[in-house]
């Protein structure tokens, strides 16, 4: 089969690792594994981690058609609806205790988006009306309380009063709007549109309300894509700016190569789902520009550096940056036919398999490597370290049918 090494990475490394993180006593999945592969069964459980696990198993099932994967997806879904979703104020908590009791009750727009993304995938896999209903409720919460007339805001208290955005602000700034949150709003709304179309077309489950609601979400997705194009894309610097104040003034000179290469294909994917010719045509040159800059500045022939702030390059190799780079270059090759992009995807995948993948039994991928390939002291699982990026990379390579392994 094509990309057999990728198939084996998915089925013999990534899936078994996350299967073993399942918590059958308290629900969901364990929230932390140390670098020495010790599971902390009393660690808090990040709700973003649970959402990404739910997305991963749902999407893996859709490709692999292995019924056992549905059981893991259902396990993650039950934890999301029972513990991550706030029955009092609505929305998704930032984290819960190991036993499901609320821990960090912050409501972050980014976190809500990933719940929608996951629930939409679960609906695609199972047809669960309950899942798509929760996704719709979270969508309405975002649109009603987590944005203003100019776009999406970031962090809120449990009862949706504005809070400091310490969760998604880095590099010494406190951002009131971030590219990262908007990118994943776009991702979530695209998945929701796809799921709602499936539901609306179902003669049993669909009704007129579904068509009306679908049209509303499609319009919001179009507006989000236009916002990314008009406010976040910096044509002079050939990048998406990252951190902003409320008036869309950029707060820092930062190029995030991982986000740019991820956005290069996610924006194309979202535009394809929306199927708006004008928006699609306006995004093509942006996607090409982002990929070309990452290839020119961040690719050393084998892997991708992390970011560049004020002219200073951070040369760490981050697991998700490498995974998204494989996918971004693969998609760019599909669009533009440039052989150098296919070769870049091949070389980065080879680097991942050689360096980023931890060869220890019962492990998965190292979160971060130094420039020389030495693993940094990072946990194997935490709220941000998940199967979303590397699992998606494997699945998308396999679905593409393009040999890069």
C-alpha cells in the first residue's frame, strides 16, 4: 500500500498510545504523562485535550472503519457532555479534575471551537443528534457572548465576563484577539457546516430549521475567512500576524511558521467546504504566499524551525509544527504541482520518523527537540500535547493517495 510507514505509525504507534491513556475508572482520558512515561491518574484533564481526542477517534474511525475506535470516541464524548460542558452557564470549561469536577472554569473561545470541531466529527461518525445539538449550543454561545461587532474575543470567566487572555498570549504580550483563535473558529465552523449539511439532507433527521441554521453558520464562516484575509494576513511580511489589540493593531513582530503552514491548507479546506468562488479565489494567493515563505525561511532541508521573533529564530523542533508542515507542503504540492513541496513533505516526514518519534515501547512523539535533535524535557501528554496534529497528518496523507513515505 502507499505510505505504509504512515499507516503503521498511525495504527501501531499513535493509536495504541492513546488507547492506553483511557481512564475507565473516572471517565475520559488521563491528563498527564511525564517524560519517563509515568501516568498521573490524578492530574487535571484539559478539556481541549479531551476534545482533540474525541475528534481523533471519530475521524480515525471514518477512515479506518474499525468499530473499536467508535468505543473510544463514545468514551470521550460521554466525558465531554457530562463533565467538560458547563450545565449552569453553558460552554466548555478549560479543565476539570481527574474525577470530572470543575478545575479551571475559564471559558475560552479557542476551547469552544475545538469542542465544536470534535462534536461535528463525532456526528459524522455516529449520526448522534445529541452531539450536533451540543455543537449548535456552543456555536450560539460563541456568537452571542464571545465576540463583538469587529470579531472574536478570547477569554471569559465561567459566567462569560471578560478575563485576561493568559491562555493564548505568549512572548510577553497580552492579546485581546489572536490569529490562533480565529483560525480554529474557521476550522470548527467548517466542520459544523459539513455536518449540518449531512443532517439537513437526511430525510429522517433533517428539517427546515436545519437549513436555516446552516445558512447562518455558512455566513459566519464566510465572514471569519474574510476577517482572516483582511485583518490578520500581513502581505508585506508574507505571514499571518499573531497577537492583536481590540482594534487589530499587531502587538509583536512574530512569524509563527507552524501556524502559517497550518493555515495555508486549513484556509483552503474551509473555503472548499464553503464553496464561495470569490472567497476561494482571494485566499489562493495567501495560501501560496504563506507556504513559499515557510519553505524559504524555515525549512532547512530536513525539518522546520519553530518561529522568528524580532529577527531572532527559535530553532526548536516542535511536534505539531513538523506534522502540520508535512500536511501543508503536501496540500501545496496538490494545488501547485511543485515537486519541491512534495520533496519537503517527504524529508520532514523522514525527520519525524527518525527524530520526533520516541522509539521507547509505550511512547509516542517527543513534544520538542533541540536543533540537534536532542529531546527536551517535556511531558509526553499534557493539555496541549494530543493526537490531533500527528493523527491528522497521518490520516490526511493516507487519504491523499500521494506517496511521500
